[in-house]
C-alpha cells in the first residue's frame, strides 16, 4: 500500500465491503488479507481478478460459478479463502457483497 493511502483512508460499509471500487489496489487486498491471517498468492489474485472482472461485467457470482471458472475448484476456493469464501474473497477483491451471500 502506498504511503499516502492506508486502510483508514478507504471507505467501507457496515459489513466491511469497500464502497468505492476505484480505491482497490493489489496492496489494499494484501493489507485486508493480512488482517484475516491470509498471505495472498498468485492463485488468490487470479480469483480476485476473476471476481472483479465478473462484477464489472454484471455477472452474478456464486461459489458454484467460481468452481466452474477453471481457476480453482470449490474445495480449492475454500482452502484459499477459509470460512465464508465468497464473502471474504469479495471483500479482498474490493467488490460489493454478492447477492448469493446471506
């Protein structure tokens, strides 16, 4: 993350999702991941970039869709983003909460 911008400079909603997608950078993702005890790898970024692109194209996101992406299967998705993988990955990707997430 640049010296000029810190996580405190970023706008989040009450659920922890970024409200300004333009504030997202890979460094922001790394910082958010560290706060969740995750060290991002190239595979993580493949998923995050897929989520960002799908969102910008207006596509509906779901765990099943991620599993069919060809990037990672569902088991691998849970391994990369433990717990609630789509919620966590969406937060790290700087996109709004997917409608499929409760």
